[in-house]
């Protein structure tokens, strides 16, 4: 009954409401900022090929980027090789601070954020040519994520693309009309690690079907 009422309410929204809601997208997940920078608030562990930006407060010359190699190592000015793989950001910050303090700096304050989450993954399911789990190697949009799966297949419903994400401890979803995104009428949202993108098939008789026909045009997102 609640589902039917939700559908009725969405379907009865006028054009003004449609325009007002256009462009509302899911906020970033709990682990990152809107720019994609890791905030160190979870137990995310650095992986091979992640790109780290490292800075030391008050020492501009030591600000640099370091790519984690296949063995989990990074090269750090004055310090040399440091094992980053498998460590959390706070653990790595503490280790670099310790290294810098050994003869170089007094009470160094090291800050790190992950610019590219190569060890982060996005899952694409449904009507794409190659469903699967793909690495994120930098800032990635919905359309770019779909392209990683070699695009939509011939049975894809352009109005039935759903993005699932963990936000503030809740599982949330947003639906998109890919044709509208391509035209620039809807935003092309940024994709983050652990996002799941599901593309509905045309003619599907799933329980979510009618809901998806209304929500993409409105750009709404809901807790599940």
C-alpha cells in the first residue's frame, strides 16, 4: 500500500516539482568528500596502485604524490621506501611522522588522502555488455562507469539505471535516466568505491519496474 501511494504521489507531481528536483543526486559515501578525497574516517586500507597525496604541515617542499607499487611500497622524500599497502591512512600518517622525526623534523604533522582508489571497486549489473566488478582509477562518473562495462546492451532501459550507495550508515538508492544524463538534462553523478549500479532491462516485470519509470525523471534518492 505504501509503495502504491509513493508511486501515486510521484506520478502526480507537476512540471515545476520535476524541474525543482532535477539534479538531486546521492551525496558521497561515508568514506569520502565530494571531491573524492579520503577522510580517514573508516578502516579503509591502502592497496596497490592507489595514488596518495602526502603533505607535512608547514613544510611545502615535502608535499608530493606517491603511487603505491605492486609490492605495496611508496617512495617518500628524505625517507625512502615505506610499506603503505595494507595500512589504514592514520597508520601510514603515524609511520611517516615517525620516520620524519628520526633526524629530519621536530614533531612533524603528516596528512594523507587517497586521490585515486585503484583498490576501490564499482559493481555493474544487469543490461550492460560486460557485467562485473571494475576498479576505480580516479574520478569516475556514471557514464564513464557504464563505459567500463563496454556500454549498455540492446535490452537496456535508459530510464531504469539505479545507483546504490552506503550513506550515513544507510543503504540508499538513486535512479537515473541515462538519455537525460547524456543530453545534460540530468547530472552525471560521481561514482565511488563500493557503489553498485543496476541497469534494468526493457520489458522487465520486476516489482521495481513502475517505480523506476517515475523516479529517474524526478532525480530522487531514497533510503532502503
